[in-house]
C-alpha cells in the first residue's frame, strides 16, 4: 500500500509535526488560557450549569456511557453542575457552540475550524493523546471490501463510497484531498456517494455491503477488526493519511477565566478511563492551541472548501 508523496503532503506533515512538537507542555497549575487583561474575573458570576456538546463517533450507547462517567467526574472536580449532551451529528455540535447554546464542545478538527470561522471567540484548550501513537494526532484510512477489486484509491472510480460527514477531518477532508490529488471528483466518478454521519456507521455500511469503500478514523477501523466487524479476510486498508491533529475540547471566551483553567486542569488530570469520549483509545489530554490546527485550514484552502460566514 503506497501513498504518493506531494509537496503539499510534505508541507502538511512538516507543519503539523512542528506544531505538535512546539506546543508547550505546561504543568496544569501554570496554565493560563486567556489574556488576564481581557478575561472575565474568576470571582464574577460563576456559571450555574456548564453545558458541553460532544459530537458522535461510535455507537451512541457506548459513547453515552463514557460521557456519563466524564460528566460525573467534572461535576465533582469543578464543584458545579455539568451537563453533557451527545449531538446527532457534527453540524449540530458546531451550531450549539457557535450560537452560545453550550459553552464547551468536543469537536473534530475540521468542525473546530468551521466553528472558529463562524465565531472568532472560540479557542481549543486540550486534545486527547492517542493511545496507539502516544501523540495528539491520528490518521484517516480508506477501507474496502476485498471482493470489490479495489487496491488503490484510484480504483474506487465507478464504485460506491461513504464519507462520514462534510465536517469530519478523517472521514472527509483528508480523503477528499487525496481524491483531488488523483484528479478524482467523487460525485462524478463514483457510482454512489453517501455521508453516514458517524465513523461507526461507516463501518456498518461497509460490513452490510451497502458501499464498497469507506473513509474512517484508523483507530475505529482497528477496533472493528478486533471485534470481527470487519474481518481481515474480507476487508482491507488501502490508504492512510498524513497525521491529523486530534479532536479538541473548544471553549467560549465568555467563560470566566477561573472556570476555563479549572476545566482544562480537570481534563489533563482525568483518569485514563475518562478521556475517550470520542470513542477512540486515549491515554490522557494535552494542551493545544489554535495554531496546532493550521494544517486543517491549509487543507481546507487546498480543496477550495467554502468557509462559513462569520457571525456579526
């Protein structure tokens, strides 16, 4: 299985790895999330309820169990009521945060960029560390039915393909960039294109024979293999992307500075079993900042994707 290197891919990898390497790993007690001169004083108007939105990734029942554990933990650590809601899709999570209906959201990297483009008063504060890599990044893969006669992304022409969501980095942005590099236009060159709405749903679509190929988070694919949902004698991976910065928890700048700091510290200190709210395997959280997601913006520009209008 090969990926054809391009100047763009080399630049993308360099920018991402440089960003990750340069991200300071401050002890939680020294973290300052905003400029104190512009931040709301911590003693002023503490929030009665902190509402958090989480985008869907795996089975809703499985993800909801993890969310409940995190909600209980944050209630205790923040000493206030925390309510976490699992959204029906990526776009709902973005809209809830952008419009102020929630103060915090766990978003995919592309979903974060779209939210930031609509509301500049948003900032990422932590992202999980991938257990399989030990780094705050992951990869996208394309997986196919072995009987479909697909050995490379170019072979998907004339076949049925499923993305995850137009707001998914691994389930749309990165594979779309690969298709563009190959001169492929999915809506024209594939016999069918669909958006499943979740990585687990893409796994199901492939397993049930509804599509011939999918794009999905590699860790979700590995788990599907382990659970025999996609046995290796019937399915195979044909492509893997460059590193993608992990999904961040994104906050609104309207939160008091003290609450921002306490929330970030609580996540960084969270036990390993509480960190995988997105359904992937993780060992903890690390500090991130907006600059870490610049490769996503560059890829968005490469694909000439329309940026959402900025809210007035």
